[in-house]
């Protein structure tokens, strides 16, 4: 069956897409009966963790391990723990993860702006699927916080510092030995400008993102794949636009925007494009690519300057890792399960991973548990959920931003107009209702 022939089936399946959210598991936890006391003979004072990567996942893991009593070091390759000046959409599960890392609501409120997912529109701005979010049970599920990545990163760094995490920047990790739970320690080697360093640790967290050096060494041969799409993104000054999230679907492209603060809007334009292909004038190309779309999109691109615009080709890790643990290494965030951005769950699941490392591994060992059992429990907890979310992001891309032109667009749109928006919210509820596992569960 050709791609074209499959499209009708695909579009029909799309109507039931949200039913898939039932495959996302609610957190459970390892039975205490399954935990042996071996590693825990060592005093908690001696338990050491090295986190490779000081991004969202790495800082979250460092905070949670340090709060569980571990002596924790973060190795970050960039000179100053910097972050891109783009926005990120954090759904409710991401906010729950931030709270579980000790960030209070006042701090979280300073990081971003709460918006509501209102549904999807076609490129001219006509509703394809409208989600009636006036009812509290719907708005609870459809709430999304637009955050500036730099502010989120700064808050996580402050939480790490407050928890006593040692942070080393300009440290490019080049070699990893995973060690054995109950046996050899893990070893990590890194280079700074002028020197080479090595450290032994009880736990090594691979949080070094899409092009993970830890993954390359511990799971050789598993490489990111180009998604076929690239994305322009910008944060621009704005005080006038409606605060609700905008999502427009056109042939082979998606345009989205959301408020980050009273004075900033973040927009992205995601579109099919050959890998690595550049434009002589990126801003002119963005204006031309989204010309004729709904006025909200055109106005935002028009209001953007060349220096505010960035573009990145979008990669993902199809299928994710076959296990998130090996030896004394635990893999988290994009290094373990980089998904397409179409579900807006990359940062949220990175935060969930980080919070769960401290609770299920750090917390278990605080109770005298065996490291291998705690790591296996972490894998069983996280992998099915992250795998399901990444799969849904692929489905979402295929029927949304990646769907080609011609008859596919009106057919997809007509079918989606039959889907009740309230049902979408109901079926999305398990995904955002994530709760951190109890420490030592
Ligand atoms: C276009 C686009 C839009 C997106 N939009 C959203 C969105 O709206 N909502 C959302 O939730 N997610 C979104 N995401 C995904 C989200 O950004 C990622 O999932 C998230 O940043 C992953 O965090 P991480 O900490 O795992 O990886 P990263 O943020 O990549 O952090 C990895 C860190 O490791 C460091 N590092 C790398 N190699 C080494 C090494 N060898 N030694 C030491 N340090 C190293 C890096 O410098 C970096 O600081 C988007 C992604 C893309 C591409």
C-alpha cells in the first residue's frame, strides 16, 4: 500500500488518536519486597552521583539526587550553563515535576505564563478541532505554561546550587565506563581546555541530550534520525496578542505561538525541509513560507527581527533506548528518548525523569535498597511512558504538521471536525496527570 493510499486510513485513525493516551502509564513503583539491602550497606554520605549534561533533565536529576542526600556533581560542556533564548511549552505534568523538585508556586509563576490549548486550526485560522476549555475539568487538562528556556534553566540551576550540587562547566565528557551495581564504580572522563580529568561514582546519569556522548559509549550504534522537518523559533516583545496558544496546520507545516510573559510571545514555524539546507536570508524565507497563513502567524513573523530568529533541524531517537539503565548508568531526557516536538512533552518528560531518578534510585538507596533493583524499577517506570509519548508525537506529526497537501488536508480537517473536543480533553487527562513516585516506593 503506498503512502498516498494509506492516507485515508491514517486520517481516520487520527480521529481516534487521543484514545492512544490510555497507553501512557500512571506512575507505579517497585514493591519494597523486591528490594534487597546490599549497596545500602554504604553510608549515604559516601553515595556519589555524576550527572553528564546540565540541561533541563540533568539539572532536575541533580536537584533530586542532592535532595535525597547524594553528593552530586554536574559536568556541562558549555562554558556557562547557557540556554537557548527560545520558549518551551510545559504542560501540567512538567509543572508537577517542578514542584516535586522543590520549586514553589510563586517561583513557578515567575517563570512563565499559563495558556490554554484551544485546539487546532487550518492555515487560514478556521477551526479544525476546537476544545471547549471553559469547563474547569477541561481547562485543568489543557493548561500549558509557556516558559522562556533561559528562565527555566536559571531556576533549575538555582535549585541545584541550593541543594549543594557541584557544577563544573566547560567539561566535555569523552569516556564512560558504566561499572557494575554492587561491584566496580562507574568512571567518567572529561576534558577542559587545558586538562583531562576522571572521576569514579556510584551512579552516572547520562543527561547529555540528543547527541549524547554517554549513549554513544554505553549504547553504541543508537543514533538520532532526522525528522524531515526543521523549525524557526523566536521570542519577540508583545503586549497585545491573545494569551491563548495558537496552533495552525497547513500542508507540511505547523505554526504555533504562546505567551511567555506579559511582554513576550514565543512562536515557532515547523516545516518539511531537507536536512542541513540553509537560506541566504532566513527571515525573508520565514516570511515567505508563512505568507497567506492566518493574520496571527503573518503578524508575528513580520514583527520578528533577524537577530531574534533561530532555526534548528529537528532530530529524534526513533524507538528510544532499549533500556534506560546499564551498569551504574541511568539515561534520561533526550539522551534516552528524544521525541518529535509535536506533543510538547520533551522538557516535561525530561523534568519527570530527573525528579524520578532522585525518588526511585536516590530514595531507595537512602532506605538501604539494592542499586540494580532500584535502577530496574526506574526503567520499568519511565520507559513505557516515554516510549508511548514519543510514539504519539510521531503519530501527531504524521497527521498534523507533516501531512502533505492536496486532498489530504480537507479530508483530515473534515474528519477532525467530527471529533468532540471534550473527548480529546478527557483522553489527554492521564498524560498530564503524572504524579512523582513516592520516595522509596
Ligand atoms: C524545535 C524544538 C521545539 C521544542 N519545543 C518543545 C516544547 O515546546 N515543549 C517541550 O517540552 N519540549 C520541546 N522541545 C524538546 C525539549 O527542548 C527537549 O526535549 C529538552 O530540552 C531535553 O532536555 P535535555 O536536558 O534532555 O537535553 P538538552 O536540553 O539538550 O541538554 C543537554 C545538555 O548536555 C550538554 N552536553 C552535551 N554533550 C555533552 C558532553 N559530551 N559533556 C558534557 N555536557 C554535554 C549540553 O551542552 C546541554 O547543556 C523542543 C525541541 C525542539 C528541537
